[in-house]
C-alpha cells in the first residue's frame, strides 16, 4: 500500500495542530504555508480526488492568483519530493490530486476510531473505558487545528475540528461527572465556560459539578449568569435542558447525586483504582466449614442489598482474622471493584483512629491527598460517596467497638463489610453476628497435623490430642505450639504434651478462654533462647502499628544484623509477623503477652525504660538529621536534647523525606507514649524535641491532626512535670501547628507564653521560632506594627544563634510585613536578600518558601511575569516534598496574578484548582481568601451571580473568624457591579 515502506517507516500525518508529516520517526518538510494548505485539503478528503478548481478555491477562495494552477503543480511536485520513496502516495488523476495512505495514518482517523469505540463502550455500559478512550482521542489535539494554514477551506475545517474537540470534551466531562470526578472537573469547566460563554452544555455540566461538590449556591448562580448573558447577547432564554437542571437543583433532587455501577469505574489511572489489600490466606486453613458457608452466603448476596455487614466475635486467638481473610478471598469474585483491609488495633494500647483509616482507604481508592478532607464526618461522607455504585468489600479486622466501626462502613448497595472483634457488635444495626468458638477436637487435630506433618503425628495421635486439648483447641495456640514442634526435629509430640501439661506459669487472673492462650504463649516463650526472649519482651513495649528493623535494633540496643536474625527467628516461631520487608508487628494478643512478660521478667525495671529511651533517641536522632539535611546551616540540632543512641543517616534528601513520612505513625506514637510515661530524666525534653525536628509533618496536612494531638498531650505532661524549658518548646510546637490551622488567636497566645518561657530559661528555640511564628500570626491578622516587632526579635535571635536558614525565613516574613505597610521597594529587597541566602546555603524545599514570598513582593511591585516565574519554580518543589498545602497556596497566588494581569479565566481556573487541593486542610481563613479571589475572577468574566455566591460564602467564613477581611468582602457584595 502507498505510504508503507515495509520497514516500519510508514507515512503519518497530523492536522489536529500544525500540519506535519513523518516517515517512521523522521519528520518531513511540509513546505510553505500554501503547500501545507494543499496537503491539508487533500488529507481531509480521506483519499478522494480533489479537482484542480476545487483545490484553487480551497487555497485562495474568490481571489486566486493568475498562476494558480501552476502553483498547484509546483506544490505537488515539492510534496512528492518530500515523500521520497513514498511519492506514489500523492496520486494525480482526473485533472486533480489525492493522497492515499494506509488506514490510521492521519490523526483525525485515529480520533474518529477512538471516539467511535468510546460511543460503543458507553452504550455497552462501560463508561470507565469510554472515558479513557475519549481522553486518548483528545490528546491527539496539539493546539489549534491546521495552525498557520491559510485559505478559506482551512478556516472552515479549523472551526469544524475545534467544534468536534469541544463535543468530545463535553462528552468526556459528562463521563467524569458520571464516575464521581465532579470536584476535579469544576476547575476545567470554569475555564471552558469562560472561553465559550454561550455554550450551554458546558454551563449545564458546570452547574452539575458544583452541585455535586456541595456548592449549590454557586450552581444556581451559574444559571442566573447564563440566563442574563443569553438575553443580552442573543435575546433568548436558556434551553430546556439547562432550565430543567436549574429546577432540579432548586428542589434538591437527590437523583442528581452521582449514582453509577461498578462498570462505570475506570480500571486504570491514578484517579481510579481497585484496591486488593487482603492479607494472604493461610495455606493450611482447616475446618470451620459451617462458619465459612454462613459468612460466604452473606457476602454472596451483598449485591442488591443495602450493605451487608457481618461481624465475627470471639476470644483472642480463636481464629477470627484467619477465618475472615479466608472467607474474604473466597468472595472476591462478588466484589470486583476491590477489597479493603485494615487492622483496627482494637486491643492495642493505641487503637486505629477512624479518621486516619478513612484517609488510608480513600488513598487506596484513588482519591488524591489534595481531595481528602480533614475531619471524621467529612472523610466518612466522601468514603461512602466514592463507593456509591461500586461493589467493594471492607475487612475491618480487630475492632474495639461499634463506634470505631460505624464511620468505616460503606453504606451503599452492593458493598459489604466483614468485621472481627473480641466484642459482639450488637451496636451495629442490621449486622449479621457470628460467634466463633474454639475448634472441635477433630478440626484442632487436623490443623496441628498439617503444620507438624502426618509422619510425626500419626504414631502419637493420643499425645497430639493432649497437645491440642492443652491449647484449649484455640487455633492461635495450636499454631504456635505446632510451629515450635515443627522447628525441633528431635522433639516428640509426647514431649511437647508434657511441657504443655505444666501449668505453673499460668496467670490465675485471666479468663478461662484466654488462659489456654497464655499457657501456649508461656510454652513458646519458655523455649526461646535468652536473646530471643529479651527481644520478644522489649518489642512488646513499643506503641505504634509496627516497627522497622532499624527502630527495633535501637530498641534492643543491638546491631541491625543481629536484630534481623533475632526477629526472623521470632517470625519462624509465629510469635512475630513480618508485615513487609524490614518491618515487623505483633498479633495484638501476642503484643499484650509480650508486654506482660516485660513487666514481669525484664529486670531491673529500668531496662524497660532504657529500651524505650533508646527508641526515642533513634527517632530523635534520625528526624534531626532529616531536618538539618533539608536546612543546611540550621542550628536547631545543637539545641536539641542529647541522644545516646544514633539514628539513621541520609545523604539523599528524597530518601530522608520518605523516611519521615513513612514513619510518621510510629514516630508520633512514640511521642505520645512518652507523654504519658512516668519516667525521670529528660524524656519529656527529648519527646518535645522530636516534634520540633519532625515539624514538616505538621505542614503536610496528612499528619497535622495527629501531630497536634501529640503536641497537646506533651504540653500537658510538661506542665504537670514542672519542666518549664520543655513546656516552652511544646508551646512553640503548638504555635506552629495552630498557625497552619488558621487558629490565630490560640497561636498568638501559645507563642506569647513560649517566648516568656524562652526568656526565663534562656532557651534560644522559643526565642527564635516562637517569635517568628508570632510574627506570622500578626501578619495574618494585619497587625503590621506587632509583626514587625516580633519578626525583628526573631531575626536578632536567629542571627545571634548563627542560624542562617532561620535568618532567611525571617527576612522573607519581614518582606511580607513591609508589603502590608506599603513599603514595596524594601519588601522586594528583603525578599531578594532571603532568596540569596536560601540559594547560598542550598536548602531544599524551604527554597520554595523563599520563592513564594519573593513572588508576593514582585506582584505588588507590578513585576507580574517575574512573580509568575518564581511561583512556577516553587510549585514543583512543594509537590515533590509532599507539601500540598503550600502547593495549593502557590496555585492560589497564581490565580491572583492572572487576575491582576487581566486574565480572569485563567485566574478562575487556578483558584478552583487551589480550592480542590487544599479544601478542609487549610483552615477556613485560607479557604475564604481563595473564594474571594475566585469571585473577583468570575465577576470579571461577567459571571456576577456565581461571584456573589463565592463572596457570600467567604463573608460567612470571615465573620465566623472575626477576620478583618470581612469588610472587603462586604464592599464587593455591595458594589454596583456585584449587585
């Protein structure tokens, strides 16, 4: 076929952008604009012949040159020459020309194919695939179609191709809304309606996206703006589709809330994923036939029911988790949209918080961090909305009570939850309750035999029955005892039975059911080598969901290699689990037993405190190293409490940041554990210093709530202990996190007290950091004179301490003060000084803070292009360092710049992006300032109704906060333009 050399060097053409031609990967010359016009005219005829008069009219219209036919022949000759060995693709016939190449060699043909497949997929109910196909088709557009091509034919085709693109885009946005992507679609639709204000379908989609995002007032305002615009521009009313949607929104029609089936969900891509989180099922699962059948029937009939909930209750070690995991794996076919799993740590010292669990679930379901709100109710609502129409199974393992479980229930048709707990979940309305008892003797013997081996058990069946009876027929106890026997080839079953018959170590105060488990643990523990037993005891002391190998080595005070050998040997005995490579955890029952052993056997008792002290040292030393790596020249390290045990050392900033965020749960659990510990010495000081060194967790948004909780508990502990130095630092930490939560009055008071304590104790940490934070608070509250005083105090303290990153930070903040006071030139100069210092000391993401402040100064100086360049430089730095709040605020400042630069459409799109990125993690004050700018952009676009809706919400937020910005918003609402 013409256009195919047979060696993968096929001719290809594009017109959905500049007119281009390739042979394989080699781009060919398409000549002058008129030659490209001829090429485009031939390509868009799909291989049909165009006569010479048709081509002359296409290129020149009613005013062709005298030598038009000669020019056509010249262009055709040059085209053949450019095609080289594929010259025959340009055919001369019937006094005209045609281009004939292999199917699919023109981008419009590929777009048509993809769009056709998308229509078929949507008609067949697979809206996820349809959405993906439309996205692939839209990516074929590369700017303006037929860019730079002259002539009336090109102009007509350009308009047609652009209309086609908009139609495909509307179809894809419709699918976005169908599959729950309404929040992310608002920004794109805002920009599109600004660019195409009379296109009613886009307005309809925007109204629906806003309504589904909980922004009903704005949705109604879009209709009002559209109605006014159509009347002014065209003298018509909105069409019936838009009017009907308006009425349904007014009536609060619940059918407008997104509903879709599992087939609607995209199967790939970062936004939509199918989680598969179930733990591996055991290969030697035994018995429980009636329970398996009962639970399987419940799960198999979940489709068509309003959420099936089954709750399995039983004593520790009875096999609840093993049964639930086994049943969940067998039921996977009934839940094609995924399976979620969480250990709720219901019997541990610190239970899993539903809010944190929901965050994890939402991320597993493809919700980006920027779209995950703070607050239990908000996350639970988003979780249910995300699962609406999906068929997902949630395995909620080891729950404490019904209150912990309720926010985690899917609550939608076709989904199911399988819960395990020591307690009967009578508080879960409608739940199918299953009480799991111990195994039958026959089942217990089969399990024991499968682990130990038939060849060893068969000759000693009576002894084997004695073993499982001594284990109380509890699966966990049987598994541990059998694992010990399997690991010792010289033992007989009878010898194990004799050991189990010794009840001297049993704890009389335990319930009868737990007694058998404890006896089994005693057997396993008593057979450990001394080093193994010590490791077992001490590991049980640490709070947290699991522990890394390096942290365990610190806890035990041993080299990593020796620690790994010990921990793996404990895994072999089933007393410890390997959660992931290099990470370990206890079964909750084993953890409690290990801790009781430590309290009983770890002598002297100071050894327990010493182990936890080493763990605290490890986290502090490592976090301090991460802190300094991010901030070369930072002097905080020399002011931290000394540590006797080293931490990890990083040379790569990315790896250091990864460690901090991956260890956040364990690190903050360690802090809280020491806040409640009754230990002498400097433990509280080190715990507070750990929070100081891990302050990046507070700014990320993801861990801010847990960080604040740990800081609050530490403050109470330092006050109770009368440790004024630690109290000053705890208040400094709280100041930082309260500022981020926009709780400025509380932040100012904490900072004031912190500075007083810093002076009393001659501690530079509060004098530097708390004073700087107090200045930031004053900036937000527009107390410019106070801000100047506090920040200059901080600047003097940082300089006296030789802390250059701190000096750069305060210079940036002082620039903000000068801006607010109208001292633009000095503000720019101060920001430039800060930037020079940041670059000189080679900080990492803190450089982005300097760029952000510099951009604000440049904006006020009218240097908008420079300001935009600095923000564009800062944004990827924030993103790479997980600072989603800072990234969102950077996008907000970009919105302001677009507004100031006379580009309100771009400003509105960026403001919407900022709202989506930081919603409910930035505090009401920041949300209100973003809404204010969004309203100004929309007002400039003529969308005054929606602008008023934004300002009304912003005013409500400002008034609740008592913020002075409320006056400015009132003025906007009362202005003639807004009215």
